[in-house]
């Protein structure tokens, strides 16, 4: 019996969740497929066997007409390609209609690097909020992704060896990153006021629920505004860590491993922000 695209959409989302994909990834993929299915329904195509290469191309043209950026369109195409690949792997489709669909070309923007004055100002406005202070410091001092930080548990902290264990996530490998004194202090301060709960997730809300990625972004965006830092995003803390490491003379390969880059070329682009290495290669971000 043939299954409707809407039912297969739910099956695809469930598969992503079982595979341990980040909540934000599952949400984004789900919405992208829902948007595509709505477009296909207008073309009277509600079963996967009805979908052709030309349909996806027309959807791509519609997105451009609706003024989606090339980067956003490319991300949506990633979701669509993953969806149809899943259907083919499940034996639901014999032919993948998205296989030959190409991504629009776009030039990635340069990463935003916080100046010392900026990240000092950010720390200053966060200092009365133990949780956000710890979140900001850990991101600044380890360069981990926000999704990796949201997934941290208390058990991932090793204060004896001064390392944080980061779990594997999507295509990002599991790894250990050093925990310096600045980050360690804010974590210990946070743990003193952390809500008492059986929940293992490190960062919690006041109601003892996990502090989700979207809430972390919203909170840090608020503190960026309070600190008077313009055009900055949470990921810029990661960018800043990478550049500060390279400025300190940390080997490129090691920096790439620390932040979980799949390709060394991804780390190499940050060399454009590095002038003269500083004298101490063990310094991360200036410790308070």
C-alpha cells in the first residue's frame, strides 16, 4: 500500500530522532520537508512516486522568487536530498528524484571575531547570571558548538583531569577538550546554584528542564545587546576561540581537532584573521 508524503515525512523525522540528531537539526529538516510537501500538494502530488526532478527544480525556483538567500535554499535542498535518500534506502522509491538537483552557488560570509573589548564587555554583563556566565565562558574557552554545549551532562565534566568530554553529534566526532581555569571557575559557580534535579543535562532552566539551543541563543543574543555588541551571534564565540588559538601559535591541526572540524581547510580560512602569533601558545581566551 502506497504511503502519503505527509506520513513519510513523520517517519523521516522519527528516524532522525532515533539517530540522535540534534533537536535543532530535526526541527529544521522537518519544517523544510513540510514546506516542500505543501508545494507538491498544490501540484497534486501527494505520493513519493509522483515526485520528479522537475518538481524539485520548480520548488527551488519558487524559493528564489520568494527571496530566500542562496544559503537558505541550499540548506533546504540538503533536507530534501536527505528525505528522498531515506525513502530510497527504505525501498519506498526505486529512483531518487533529488539526486541530480544542484545547490545554488553562494560565497560564505566571513566569520565575525569578537575583539577583546567585546568579549570582556560580554563577560561583564553576564557575571550576575551564573548559568549564562558559564555558558559564555565554556563556548569561549572550548570552541564547542552550541548544540554540543546543550547536550552536555554533568558526567561529561572531568574536573580532576580538567577536560570536557564532548559526545559525537551528526558528523562531528566525540572528543575531549581542555578545561582551563576561567571556564572551570564559572562551571563550579554555576553548579552551586544549579537547580536540584535528577536530570543529568548540565544546563537547566528554572523548572529543571534542559536549556535548549534556541533558548541559549535567545539568552546570549540578549546579553550581546546589553553589552552593546552589534551584529554578533552565538557562533561568533566559537569563531573567536579558533582565531585566539591560532594567534597563540597553537598548531592548525590541533585546533581543527579541538573544534571538531571535518576538514582542515575549514580551519585554514581562519588564518586570514591571524597576524603575528603571541608568545604563549597555551593561552586560550584571556582568563579573568
